[in-house]
């Protein structure tokens, strides 16, 4: 990691902007970066339904365990909780 870049603290939100076309605010907890389906769609420049399909297939084939890779995380800007992967 570069010296000038701060390390994320537990629960800190990290801004990721590789260029002017993409800007993501992601949640960082310990060594895990959490993104919503919508954030992943922006990151990979695809429709959110593509992300939904891929995530569904990953869980269906048991490639990953849903309980270990999915979390309901409260959003301060909105009421309720949002699923992060």
C-alpha cells in the first residue's frame, strides 16, 4: 500500500474514484469491502440485473456461502437496511 494512502478503520466508508467516470462510496470493515448490487453494477459497468444473476448463480452452485458473504447494513441516508456483498 502506498505511504500517502490512509488505511481504513473498522466501519469506515472509503471513496473509490479511479477516474472521473466512476465514483463509489464503499463500506470497509476489517479486511472486507462491502458493496451493494447497484455499486457492483457501476463498478463493472453493467445493469444491476446482471449482478443479481451472477450472485444468485454463485450461491446456487455453492461457490460461496451466502451467510459469510452477505450482510444487512443500515444506510444512514435512507430508512431501513440494504444488502451488501
